[in-house]
C-alpha cells in the first residue's frame, strides 16, 4: 500500500512514498513542531515514538539500520546533502519506560520550500512572512479500506489510538486554523492514524496569521 505523494525521494517523515503499512503501525506517535521565523527561516522539531516491536527489526533481516524506515542520524544527514538549505542540528535516540524508542530530531531550514522538499511534504506559504498563511496538504492512504479484511482487523488492533500531532508557530499570533485549534501563539492539529488510513481526514490544514 502506498501513500499519495508528489516526490519519489525516500521520505524522512512518517507515511510518505514507499513506506509500508508496517511503518504506519510501528509509529505510535509523531510530534511535528514547525516554527517560522521573521526572516523566512524555519526551525523544526520532530519526535517519533516507535513501538517496541519495531526495535531492531531491520537488523533481524541483516540490515545495519535498526528500524524498517529511514530514521537514523545518517539518513537525516544524507538528506541534507540532497536538499540544500536544510541542516540537521540535533539528533537523539532513547528507550522509554514501556520499551518504545523515542527519536528526537532538530532541523533548521532557510525556507518553507526547502523544508517541504526535505521532508517530502506539501507545505506552502501564501502571502508574506509577516502576514500570510500556511497550507499543508494532508497525505492520505489510498488502498487501505480495500485491503484484505483479516489484515485490516489485525492492523486496526495494533493501531489503536496512535496519534500524529502537528504544531505551527508563525512570526505573529495565528488568527485562523482549519481544522485544529489555536493555543496561544501556536496552531495545533491532531490526527488519528486510523483516520489517515480510512481517508477520514480533511484535504488540507490552513493556518493564517
């Protein structure tokens, strides 16, 4: 099963081109925090929580990488070489109390366009940096509802309430977020993984300031 995307680049995000259902069900939680600076630069924090079952999955099949997805520090540094304008400024992996693995990634980009290319996401700015809007085209799974019912039932049990959380802080206080909410100076969108798989998400998230 694939996920709609406009790029063939190996994605470093969460459910982009070429990533299997196993990847989706392995990612219990993902926080994405994007901060747009007044000069047009962008600071990003990515936090992945991966299920215990995914730990060392790759090595079990003879790979040098621990996970069945491109989330090692090497992957992020290689992507910085492929996409000019984005720098990896921080990377940390640790095991938390329930055995899940937490990966914290910090990035700095010279523009939203560079970040969009780096993460293989459809992120676009409209208007100016001081007063404008961000439009994020939410990726969707295409074939999951038509997949074998037995497979779906098994995966649904694993998915549970897995959540993807996006937050965006523009240079000035946001005045509009659809869907989602505004929490102080930050717009927040939370999406259940099950809604992504069954196509129950809106097409876009738009934030204006």
